[in-house]
């Protein structure tokens, strides 16, 4: 009996993680078009790419594996500071810095995961908050290493591959970030679609069921958490290398909240959910740049409340939500 | 005893001052069909939880195919060949019926760690899952999500998943619970078709099912084994009647 | 004498934390909802009280009025936007209440500005009292006294009244409670309002220890959640013990190792959470 290989993706209820291949070209083509037409907005574009990567990392930990973390910025910040410190003290080769920061953050994430992933629910949430607070406190105090309150200034990175200088207008930076995002996206999609990813999804849905089929739940979650941390660390390292500055804001509770918003806005477990969410958020934030940080909190807060109450599957879920509403109204008007 | 699949000796467990398992001894030979009955609160599900490792026993030993499994985590015991179904459906509700089984097969075959070169192996899991669903008569629902499935078919899925682990010992926790009596025969038929290599311990309240299915019955009361024997003997036993009906033994 | 200072200061601090957090542990245990906006309600109470004090009201009147006002606001919020959350799962609840906190912070800073908002203690509490072997600030002793009195009153309420019995029943088994005719919805609203009111009260009387500033709701949220987590969700006595314990640890850390006090505190929290994921004291009932 033959069985179709392309079953309904990771979770049948939500649309598949597989988009017809041709459409994949669109977002990346758009990104390249942006490169050529952006003008002064190129550095904003780089920031968007970095935030997409950060959000994608959270999708792996939270969206797929169901690890409710309110402190994911800890890994972003860890990667940022690691890359920054490396550049200042050891070598300002960008790729080396990127690789080392990614690895270190991944290891850190795995260690933290080993410690806290025995727990779940509210206890886990609080542990992620506590770890994040600890790290922020350390960054604040270790002035000699992190610059403390003043932050870290990162010198200019060496040319990429020895050839491409990091120019003032951010051309190299943008393509650098785009390439890194592309590679990590491929990896992330592969992870999420693999049997490993499916088992993570299973753990999210019902850990008890997964234990009953012999899944070593804790071990698997630790690996997922470590991978997610590594990804977030790469994003942080990119931020440090391209903006040449690292501050305490990278680690704080606001940053963790922001990435949550970006993910929920776009929709979890969607191939391009993280992309849509991060882009929309950063663009809207930039357009509203004149507004002071507290008015901005208002917008973020309202967004969160609205999305949770009305848009359960994020922006990527709008088409279905619209279809459901249309079907509902049609049946109401057409019946009896 | 080479063909004793499961051997339990002196299993004890108390929650504070409340004993829930007292000196329980049970042997399950390969191919055996044992029914575990007893009034509510007797500790039947507790016993299953002790066997699977979800609950840690205070004392006693459990041997699975001759090996001691006392210190092992529930996951490890599953890998050694001990599978269970749950009294309340414990399924991946967002996933399809076939995926529920396929994931279990992937776990069994240790494919679940793979990040590379998994297409072929996953396809095999899907194919085997489809076959398993066919065995239990729910192949037609393969692509539906669990949430869309009627309750009786969900119970069958529970059994399908447990069977796909190729266990040597299968613990069924009230497989027909909550299934409307009109649909229950489907479950009964599925249980009849269980392979002869598996040792099955079934908790049930449905006496028709127990007496039809079991070749030996163990009666549990307040954590203690009251008596055991062939179905006919248990049915005639005045002690058992008293426990269920509350009259003093004749 | 440092130890006594640490003990008493820690006790006072713990009492404030208890008064604010007790509402959270009861509602999280009762409604099983992850409410990250609890700090925001406390904050509203504090800021509102500064307005009342500015208008000339005496300290205690302001504290009580603020509590009542926030209680009403809490009831309104529960009836409207919290209701749909009950069936949505922990993540959705965390996100929405997190968002709500942001909205509250933004609203309050628009009205009150972004600096620290001082809340002056009444002159009666401003001095020192002779407690035998030394003198000690009246204010802190007052906090300890108020905390003990409130704890006692709450315990009596929960343990000795029919309201408390209904509350406990609903925490243990909401379905059964409904089946025996307990109006669980009304109970939710009243309890939530009460929790918010207590939080507001605690915020006002404790403003000298937990200063009112824009990030109040987020900064101390961790503390409140930690007390709930360490004490056990829904565990009233547990939250009392946890609040005192953590209050003393934090104060002790600040005195003995000022540089490392945050590490000590969060480290203790992590250890406590890992050792007792279900809380310090045994749960009163099955979840």
C-alpha cells in the first residue's frame, strides 16, 4: 500500500511547513531587491534580518518544542557580548567571531537547559526569567568585561573573507546578515521537518504521550534549547558586529518581550511566520520612531492583547481566520 | 522461567499513611491474557503506574523478560518492551492519526534523533503506521486529526500506538472506558486479534469484556491481591461477590 | 546587631511582598491563570495613592481608597478581558497579561511622568521606636505589624468563613464546586478583585521599600512570581513563608554582599525552584 510522503506537514491542524517550492524564491528575491533599492534604509534592513533570525530561534524553542521562555533575550545578549568581547580582545575576524559566539551560546543554552528543563509551566517560566535576570545583573556589574552600564563599543570588523570591507553604508553588513539568515533558515526548516522536529512537536502537544512511547523528553528538549540558543546567539553576534555596539538592552526583559511579540504576531510554526512578524514589528517601530519608549510600550502591549484575543495564529493565520469568518457569515445568510 | 514476560514480587507503595499497593505478586507469561479487576480505589491504575515507572515503588522488584527494571525511567522501560494505554486518551490531538503512530514507530526504531537523511526512513514509518491502522480498522481516518475522531476510534488509536512499539508486555488501562456500548464491540474485536507473543494485563470494569478476554483474573482490593484464578472460579467466588456487592462472605 | 537589622528589615520587606503577592497566588491557584499583570495592578494602586495624597488625603485613607479603586478596576478587567483567557492555555495567558502590563506602564507614565514617584510616609511613622536593646525605624515595625495582622485576617477568612470554604472548594475542584451550587464565576471575580486590592494596598504602604517608578510592574513581577512559585501556586501559607524567606535572603544579601546580592537572590530562587518545583510547603490538595 503506497502512502503519500508529503503528509500534512508538522501539525495537520495548522497549514504545512512546506510551501510549494517556487514561492520560496519570493521573500529572498525581495530581500535582494531591497539591497539595491534601499538607500539609507539598508541598516534598518540589516536589523530586520537579525530580528528575523532571533524570532526564528524562538520559534524552535517555543513554537515547536513548547518551551515557554520569557528570557530568550539572554541568549541573544550572550551572543552579542561574546562576539563583542572576542572582537575587542582576540580577533576582529567576523566569521571567527560569529562561529565562536554561536558555539558558546549554544553550549550555554544547553547547560541552562539541562538545569531547568526538568520543570514545566509556570515554574519553567520563572526559571527562564531568573536566569535572564542573573545574566543581566552580571553584564551590569562586570564592567571590566562588558562595559557595564555604558555598554561595549566594538571596533570595526575585519573584511569578510579578507575581501569585503564593512563599509559605512552597511552594504557588506546587509549581505552578510542575509547569507547567515539564509543558512540558519535552511537548518531550522530541516530541523523542524525532521523526525527530531516532529518529536519536539509531540512533546509540545503531550509530553505524557511522548514518554509513553519511550521518548527521552528532557534530553530532546535540552538539544532543542541548545540549538535555539545557538541561533539566538548568532543573531546577537551579528548585531554586535554590524552595529558595533552592545548594550544591556540586548539582554533585558523588554527584549525578551519584544521577540515574543514578533513571533506571536507572525504566527508560530509557520515557515515564514517569524519573517512576517519580525518585519512588520521592526518596520512599524521605525515608522513610529518619534514616539518615546513608553508610548511604544503601549503599542506593543495592545498588539499582544489584540493578537491573543483575536488572532490566535498570528498574521500568517489571517487567511484562515478570514475564510472561517466568510464561511460563517455565508452559512448564516444562506440558510433556512 | 524463560517465558515469563513480567514478574512482580512484593511490590509496595504508600502515600504517607495510605497504602496503595501492598505486597503485590504477579506473573505474566508470554501470550497470557490477564484481567485485573477490583472496586474503585483498589489501586489498579496505581499498579500500572508502578509497573511503567511513572510512580516509584517503595519496595519490591519488577522483572521484565528476566531483567530488573526497578530503577529505570518510564521511557527506558518502554524501550525494553513495556507498553501501556491510558484510561483517558493521551494523544497528539493536533497531529493526524497516522502521524501519531508513525512518531511512535520512529521512536522505536531510533529514527527520532535524525536530522539528516531521514526521508526514506520516515516514509517507512508512515507505511508501517498505515498498516497498523489497517489492523485496527481505523485506516480510513489516517489523515484526519485526532481532534476530529470519534471517541471510540481514539481508544483504538491508543491501542494502535502501544502495539506499534512491539512490546512484549502490554498494559491496557480500561480500553473500553467511555466507549458507547454500541461501539464497544470494535474494541473487543481488536483485543481478540492481539498477537500471541504479547503478554497482556488489562484493567477493566466491563465484566463482559473481562470474562471474554481474560484467561486468568486477578482481583485487587485496597492495594492487595485478594485472589486470582480462572474466570469461572472468580465469578463463583463468594469473597469476590462480597467485595463487589458488599455482603458478608457466606 | 547587624543580624537583627537584617532580620527585621527582611521581615518588613517580606511582609510587603507577601501582601502584594498573596492575591496572585490565590488567583493563580483558583483560576489557574498565569497573570503577569499583577505587578501592574499594584502599580496602579501606588500611583493612584500619590494622586490622593497630593489632593490632601491622609495616608491610610489614601491606601484604603486606592485598594478599593484597584479592586473595582480588577473586577472590571476580569469580567471583560480575562474571561476568554481561561481556556486558552498558559502561553496565551502569559502573553496577554504581559501585554496588559506594558499598556498599564505606558498609560501611567504618560500621566505621571517617568521619574521615581515618591510616596511620603505619614510623620507618625517617621521616627524610631525603642525595642529594648536598640532603636528601630517605626515604619518598618509598622509594616511587620500590618503584615501579621493581614495574614491573620486572611487566614481567618480562608479557613473559618463560608466564603473561605467555598474558595477552597473551588481551588480543589472547580467542577465539583459548581455541581454543589457554588457560583464559581462570582467567586473568581470577587477573589480577583480582592487580590488586586491587596496588591494595591501593599504597593502603597510599601512604597518606601519598593519605590514607584515606570518599570515597577516588570521589575518586581519576577519577585512576586517567584514567591508564588516557591511557595506553591494557590498555597496561602506557602506564599507567607516564601515571602518572608526571600525577603530576608534578599536583605541579607544586600547587607552582607552588596556587590553579589542579585546573584545571591536569583541563585537562591533558582535553587529553591529546582528543589521544590511544587512549592516549599506541601500542597493542601490535589491539583
